[in-house]
């Protein structure tokens, strides 16, 4: 015996086996056939029920009996998968034209499971009979079943285009399909037009097939997506619930949902909307009720008094399954291969199938009519020589001998002789020659008609057109889903989702942010704010939850938050660090925070950098982008490595405003803000001062009246001076400036911080040893620009000053 062992690599074995498996589940399980729109299990269910006489004109039978027949004769898989397929064929919220009628619980739009098959009863629907019509007339190929004991069809005759009418959904190896249901009347009208105009394009066909027609109704938005799907087999549309707003007594309103998007679970949707109400993600919903009954679907969303009904509905469209995106993926088995098909190829494939079915049916009917005509011809001949025929039969020894004698004596064919000897005796007495001749004439007419259909494609197409028109007339109904050309953009008004309430907001230098209720703020000492000892609050203010925050850092980044987006915590908690949502640099600190009522406020931010640049950027140029929650915006591009943004100011306009700035080495400049260009957020800006090597800008202030403004200047040696800006005088931008300190040869003063001051100002000074000291510059005597000021901090004991922050005063 020859060696039968083959040496194959694992890759070859796995590839070949998986290829065979994939082909099997693609063709034999998961994808529908383009001709009848059925998967094998669905086809076997319909065929088995039809064979069993379980049709619409008979009584219902237990579902378990039908499932058993299918499983035992045609589909050797689990009974649960067969029953699930049977149930889906009966669900009028899944199929546009259900193919099975079921008594009992067959599931619901809420996702409830059907009752067990031993409790439910089923039969084929009337329109399912059209799928199986003429199946006994040799219209389709039959193959042996899994155990070679019976024949089953490879496809059903399908007198209507089931694939488009009822759609399909399925997943297999490497392929998935998502074909939406369509309107029966529209699809048939498109086929009738295509038969008359074979070169019709998608535009002409879409005059008939406007788009999907879901059994659950709803509103489709996006004709462009339908066009793309009908061209390529892929496309995207939006399906929206049908809703209306009712006005109730007492100034209240309610949103009533009467139709849902296709395959949306109603119970899950109601639960989701109620969760939004409970978690207060949307403000204004009082109650959500499912009032659906046998008369129709109704989900009622009752609103609070004076709630924004349109705004709430827009929010629900955007954040729940009241509106969904539906993706076409029209894949079906065509010519034994999975193919992605547009509208016209699907219609053409069905039409080709129907032409073949009608041709084969006509051939079957022709052969049957010709056989009968031949018999009738023999009977007529027999009547004309009846006595001789009887005599011949009586002289014969048995039936076979009688047949042989008739054939021999009178030139009958074997089939005619069989018909004659099979006649019952009484038929010989009343066989009416006139009736036989009428039948022969009728058969001749039918034969001629059949032959015309077989030889003339136009006659065959007239038959198809007539049958399709009859089906459209019998079963056709109006569209349930309406279509809108454009997809409506959903802009959610924040006022809908957030309750406008007053809260306390804190942002710290190290990047901690929080909001707390006024109750929490008032319950503790305001200084007990949860921050580390080394951290400082930069911004503490009562705000509304609908207001807006802009947070600027020393590395030129801008972080936007609406107040309600900030973590809601107790006042004595530290808060949420910005790096939890937005990446911050290791040494990055918060410089300034600004609050706005609206994002369209007029005005510009003024930003200055330590390497001598300054810019103005409008609020309009710093609008939050789509990714603002996770990514900071650029407020100022830093040019020099190691440079930082010194500080930020906001001005409604630059009219009659000036900039005063100082450098570490003691130079100061005062120039009009109008000399600073308003430029984009990502730009560096223009020169503010001409710096000496090694010198840096400390910071700047915006002043409206230099003649009356005083500043406090702090040096690293602990000295502070109070100086009027009139000591400097107005100059132009980009100059070196004037010295405002007296330069000492030994241990010279270097400016650490500068700020505007009044007689009641309080300034918090931080030192490198962690000491915090509150100074009151109003107690100092104003000095000229040549003075180094008065020593207020003992650096040997308290440390070297590194920063200074103005404190709010009563």
C-alpha cells in the first residue's frame, strides 16, 4: 500500500482548513442570496413549513413542530438558532413584510425574548406564499439534504424582491452585511422601470426607490449617503425618531416619541433618558414614561416648567438612540461569491432570477400541457372508434396485452393506450366529444402561449410585469419612513444640560482646579481650601456654572473650561489637577485666570514673555476647539529656550492704555498699548524691550492713567520701593528703557516682582525658604527712580524673595 502520509506546514493546513470553513459559513450560514434575499436557515424554515402545509390558509401549528421538521430534515444545527431565525421572520419591527405569522409572545421592541417554542404557534404569512409560489414547477434547482433523504431548494422562486424589501443583517468570516428594508411598492416600480429601460442609472431608479423604508418608521436624513450606498453598496445616513412637543396645563411641555430608529431597543432608550434625568446631565426633564400599547408606540418625556423643550430634544438626539447613524453595507451572495452591490446590480440580479424562474415554470407547464394534449387527442380518436377499442380490450388477456393491442391495432401511443385502459367503465358511456374538443382547443391555446413566452423575451417580460404589478397592488403600502435631504447639525445649548447655579471656583498656581457649592464654601474657613502649603490660589471667585474660564500658564498654554465642567468638590478638598485631563509640563504653573459670561465678548489678551516679546490676541482667536478637554491651546509661542510667559492681562480695547514693564536688571519702559499688534494665538509677538545680554523681563502691567499710577517694586535683597510712573515717562516700544534702581558695585539689587498698588494694597511675598509674608506698600514713602527702596524682609532669616501676589482687599 502506498504511503498516504503527507508532510504539510502548519500554515498550509490552517490556511486551507480555514479557507474551507470561511467559504462554508459565508455561503451557507451568514449572508443572504441576492436572488431571494434569504440565508439558508430562513430558506429551509419557509420551505419546510410549506412542505408541511403550514400556510396562511391553514390553522396555526406549534412552533416546536416546525423547528423539529427543519432541524430533522434540512438544517442540522441547534434548535435555538432555528427558532431565533423563525421568530425574527415574524417580527414586524424587524421586517418590512414579515414572512411568518406567530401566535404568542414573539419578543418586543424592548428586547424581551420570545416565549419558548413549545408555547408559540406559527404559520407562513400570505406574502411568504409568494416566495414559495411555483416551487413545485421545477422553477429552481433542488439538491439532496444533509442525509440524502430529501430534496431542498438552493433558492426560492421569490415572486417579489425580498432582499431589498426585508433587508438583511449578518456577520461572517471577513464579511458583514447590513441591508436596510425598503418599500415593496417602490422596489417593484423600480424593477418595472428597469425592465423597460435597461440602461437606467441610479438617478432614474431613485425616482422610484427613494431610500430605505424601515418598519419602525422614523426620519432619514442625508440623501447623499443614500446615493453613495446605491452607487457602491456603502453609505451612511442618520435615522431620527419622529417626535412632537405637546403643551400641557400650567406652562409645562412634554416631548412625545411616536417612532424610533430601526433596531433601537425601546426599554434601553427609556432607561438611558431616565439616567440622564437622575444624573442631571440634562436639566429640565421631570419624568420619562413608556406609554406604548397595542395602538402604537409612545414614549413621553415630561419636562419641568419653563424648560427648553427644543434644546432638550436636540440634546437627546445627540446623546441617545433617539437618533442613530445607519451604515449601509450591502453584501450578498451573487454567483456563489460574496459581493458588495449597489441598487441597480441588486435589481438586475433579482430580475435575472425571476426571468429564469418564469422560463423554467413555462417549460414545466408546456411539457405538462403537451402531455395532456397528447392524451386528449388519443381520447378523441378513441371515441370515434369506441366499439372497436372495446372489442380489442375484451379480446386481450390482461392490461399490458390490451395496451399492446391498442398500440398495434390503432396506432395509439403507449401513453394514450395507458390512458384508455385506465379509464373507468362508466366513463366510456358519457365521454363527451365536445368537452374533449374544447379541452384540446384550450390546451392548444395554452401551448401556443407557453411557446410564445419561451421564444419571445418581450412576452416573458410581460408575464413578469403583470405578476409584479399584482403583488404591488395586493401587498403594497405607503412609506413609513420619511426622508430629508440634509443631515441636521446638532448644536446643544449648554443651558439645557446644566443647571445655572452659583458656585465658588478656585484655580491654584500649581494647577489644581475645583468648584464648590456656596454652602460648602460658607461652612468652613475660606482659607481652609485644601491646597498644599507651598501652593497658592491664583483665582478665587463666585461664578455661574454656565460661565467660561480661560487658564493661562507660564509656558504659553491656554486651558479652557466651562465652569460646570470643573470637578464639583468640597471647598476643603484640593480639587482636580489639570494634568488629569491636559498634559502640563513639569515646571509649568498657572499665571492668570479669566472668567467670561460669553465667548463672544469683545477684547484682547495681552501676553508678555521673559525674553522681551509682547502680543495682543483677541478672545475670538482663542475659541475652544473640539479637543479642548484633552489638549491645551497655544496662547503664545515662546521663541527662546527657557523663556516663560511673565504674565497675562485682558483689555476690552487698547484705547488710551499703556504698558509698563521692568527687567530683572532694573530697566523699565512705558509705552502705548496701541503699539502692540493684535495677532494670532500661535504667534510670538513683537519686541517689548531691547534687553542686554543676560537680562530678562520680570513682568508688565496695563495702566490707563500713568500720571496717577504707582507701582511697588520688590528686589531679591528684600527691599521694596513705591514709585510713581511719572518718574519714567512715556517712550516707544522696543527700547532699552530707563533704570529704576541705583546700580551698586557690590551685591546689586535685582528686581523679583513689580505690580500696581494703591494706598490700601496688600502684597503676599514668597521666599525660597517657603516663607510667606504680607506687605503693605502703602505705608512706604514714594521715592524717585534712583532709589532702591526700603528693606522689609530679612533675607538671612526669611529667605530670598522669589514671587509676589496682590491680595484681595475688602
